[in-house]
C-alpha cells in the first residue's frame, strides 16, 4: 500500500471506487482532475475503456498534497 498523507482537516477522506484517466498505470497518486469517483465496483469496471485510458481502481482521498493540489492515492487497480 502506498504511503498516504492524512489531512486532519478533511472529513471527506475515504476509500472509493473510481475511474482513473491515465496513459500509464505506474503512478501511486493522481490529481483530482484525472479521477472520476463512482458509486460501486461494478460501475468502475463498466466504465473501463482502454482506448480512452480509463482504468477502474480503488482510491483513497482526496488529500491535499505538499503542492496544495487535491490528490487521490491509488490503493489497487480493479
């Protein structure tokens, strides 16, 4: 599991299903603009589209990075 920085000010940090738009799956964290939160694992899997670089995943966040950007940490690919 990646090292996750907890933001004590945030009450919205939680594990979520998501679609991540990325051409490569080697990163451990993704900016909020690349992450689409979905309600269920089934919706994440159904939204997967390799041609559009959309990959289903479980993420944790959002958290504020040291650069003051909201990011999600990748927990695992689905």
